[in-house]
C-alpha cells in the first residue's frame, strides 16, 4: 500500500492565492492558516497577506460587518509578529469598536506586537472607565505580556486605585496580570516590592505570588525569612512568602523553615512551612516530617501538610508511614485523604497497591475512597 504524501506548504499557499478574491474573508482565513506551516514565510507572502487583510478590512468597514471585523483580527492575532506590525494602525482603530469581541481580540494581538505605540493604546483602553470587563481583562493581560516598566506601573496603579467593594472585577484583573508579570520580572525587583510596606499590601501580595510561581533565582533570602517570621505582617502575605521560600530552596531556607515548623502556635504558617519543605525535597528532613505526621498532639492541618510533603519527597520510609496512616481507620479522615494524595505523588508499586485496597473496600470512608481514586488516576496519568 502506497504511503500518503503531503503537499509542500508553499505550493498549497500559492494555490490558495489563486482563489477568487470574491471569497473574501474565507480565502483570507485559509491563507493565514496555511502560512503557519511555512518555516520562514517569505516577505512576499507576508506582504500579500497584509494587502489582502487591508482590502477585506476596508470592505468590512464599508458594510459595517462586525463578524468580518472579528474574523480578520483573530487571523492577525494568530499569525506572525512581522504581519502584526503591518496592520498595527488597524488594530489600534479596532480598540474603539462597539463590538466587544473585536476590542478583545485586537488587544491580544497588540500585546504580541509590543511596540510603544501598541503599549500606549492598551494603556488608554485599560484606563478608560467606560471599557467593558472582558476588554479590560485582555488589555491588562496584553500589557503583562509586553512586560515593560511602564506597563507594570499602570497595573500597580490600577490595583492600588481600586475600591474593593465597587471595583472587585478591576482589582482581580490587575491582580492576575501582575502575578503573571512578577513571575517573569527580575527577581530582585520583585523582592524590592515585597519588602517595601509603602506600596500597599495588595501590590506586595502579588509580588509574593510572582516569587512563588517558580522564579527561584533569588539572592536576598533573609528579607523573605523575616516576612515569614514577622507576626505583625498579614497572614496571606506570610503564607505566600513561605511558599516562595519553598520554591527558592537552599540550606538557609531549610533551616528557617525547620525553625518555624518547630515553634509553637501559628498552625497555618507552620503547615505552609511544612509544605514548602516538601517542595524543596530534602531527604534529610524526612524524620521531622514523620514525627509531625505521626504526632497525635499536632493539628490536623500540620499533619496533612506533612503527609503531602512526604509524598513530594518519596523516600522509602515515607511510603511506609503513609501506607500506615491510610490504612488506619481510627485516623483523622482528612489526614488519611492527604496520605492517599501523597501516595499518588509517589507512583506505582507499593503505593499503588495500598490505594487500590482502599478503593476496593466498599466499607471504607467515601472521602478516603474518592481520594484513593484520584491518586490512582494521577499515577495512571504520569505513566501514560
């Protein structure tokens, strides 16, 4: 049986060019999609696309065809940056459209262009009190992609100026965009924000969120440790900073987390520190986590966090302890659920068999069986 052959992408594109222009946006959409398959689209291809876009665009304006507007801009958004810059003015004009979908997709496309002109247009849209929520969201996320200091300041000002009761939607939009930006910014700049009480709790909180998103190249550890330990700070910023410490890791962080874990009170901060220790994955502290897991004097939240941390580390003695906690029907159900989830992190073998036993036992606690089922599903997904 003969093998099917695929035509050369460039030849397909050339054939599409020969389609009658009367097909309008359908012809254009096919051309836009076909150029994805060209490794390096020739300049004449991009020029032809730009010219076609302008023709269909002007026709849509003439006939006030909002559906065509949306289709054309989506095509621009999905194609290459070099094509974006050829239609930048049209995209900026589209931000003033009365059609919500047109504004939103135009904002996303301008975020990919990232020029100063595109940035200023998006800032204007973001600061427009009459802009709808969907368009505001896409403008904020586009600015987070551009990632300039000017974009960052506009978003922090937007967050600081939001009335929590009246502008919850705008506050959430700014928060999401700032968290995304902080995860990509130079970490020392984010640390500067985190330790600066004058910028407000909300901005500091999202600096902490950015650090906890996996950006672990931090030189100044002590300011973060101080925030975790400072009882005068808010609980939310202390917990997120503790999670950030777990992403950063290192001997200094491990010692600080252990000190916090073994201190008295503050169960939520201690439980967060236990989880951070698990993220670091140091096997030297397995004995501490086992003590926490097996201690009847510990709070449920700390014990559950210890179970999950042991699952992240995955040492042999950790697996045995988790199996025991899962099998003990007298144990706190939430601790047993956490033990099941932790065994799902460990993977197949003895951990998988322990989970199968809980799932097969119809007399078992329903929540524990459900956790066992989810954990087994996680094992299957990892092996797939």
